[in-house]
C-alpha cells in the first residue's frame, strides 16, 4: 500500500523543489543589464524622463533641476 503512494510523494517533492528554486531565482540581486527599478531611480532621472517625454517644458525642467541640485547643498 505504501508503494502505491510513492508516486504522489515524488510529485510533491518535485513541486516543492520547483517552488523553492523559483523563489530563490526571483529574489536574487539584479544584474547590471537589468533596467533600474522604480525605487532606485533618482528624482533627477525622473525629472529628465518627464522632460524627454514632453510632460514639462524647458523652463519648468530647469527650475526643478536647479531646485533639486541646490537642495543637496
């Protein structure tokens, strides 16, 4: 009777191993080739992206850039 359930235990062990490997791979550190996550972007890079997309004009970009760079002093 125990041998009849052996295949079920084997399948469960394989599923657990796949889940553990998947979890470990998803938690690994990012490579240099990975795009930066939203959390790691600086305020200046977000501002530059907004300017590049045309969401803000040149005057607003320069003023906000000045404010960001001057604030660090």
